[in-house]
C-alpha cells in the first residue's frame, strides 16, 4: 500500500506511522529521517539543506521534494510506503502526484489523524524530557514521574523544551492550518482521505487505521 499520514503536531503521527508500517510491512518514510540521512551522508541535497538550516532559513520545497523522490526510488519502497511529514503543503502534494503518475502508480489512502486542538496543546505542553537521556519522556498529566521534575529511569532533571511551550505550540498549529491542512481538501477531491479519530490508546488508534484500510481483524 502507498499511504500518506497527516495530522496536526501532537496527533501521534510518528508513533502510528511506526506501528502501521510494521503491520503493513512497508517502509516508514519521515521527513525528519530524510533530512538526517541526507545531511549525515553529505549528499548534494543534504549539503543544500544544511546550508539553509545553518542560516536559520526554511529548506525550499525543491530540496525536500528531491529527497523524498530519491528515497522512493530505493528498492524497499517499490511495493509500498508510508509517508509521514511529506507532503506538508500543496506544492509538495502536487509534486508527489506528478512523481507517482510518472511511475504509473498512485496513492491508496491519505490517513488524517484527527485530534481536538485543545488536546494537541495539552499533549505537547505537558511533555517533560530528561536532560540526561532525551528518550526518557514523561507528561505532566498522562504519565507523571514518581517525583516531580525527576526522571524515574535515571534521576535526571526533567524539563520542558522551548518548542513545547503553549504559545509556541499554538503558533505551530497556525502554520499547520495554513500550510498543511489545505492538502487534506486536495486529497479529498481525489477521494483518498480517511479520517481517523486519534484519541485513545495507541493500539486502538492503530486498529482504527488498519480497519479503515481494509486490513483490520
């Protein structure tokens, strides 16, 4: 299957993408991984991306599109893929359509993870990260540490990232509404969008997605 996963920040796209890709036996292709791989390998696109990022500028769509197309050319994506974070605007969506059309293939579905905005803010603003090990993540409401401000695993200090402050989260949501949300209507015109309620346990959301794709139990 060839799937695009969309949804606001805090909707759990990364978590769901990993589970769905495993269940469907297709590669999970995220924008973050594309950038890290290209930059670490020093590819021409990675060098370009790094120059923009080092200058504090947004990476142009052409660079991101090039990275995505290069990744889709790899053999493991021949039988399907799950895109997470790409496309993130109409220009990228149109470029993806053009690329797939040139290959004689098309998307099977666009999964839209739906979460109320107040819940998104609560999820992200409540996140607390361990300074010793950023893999240790807690939440001020949903997964509290035993001792406030202290990591249960290693005793490190827990802190709130600058990106996770409520005002920053709301700005990120504004960008999502203005730049990424329009691709949902774009794909609705192609009758590809399946809306998935993303509240609840991780496995429940995954099962809803699998059922919507005709792969449920």
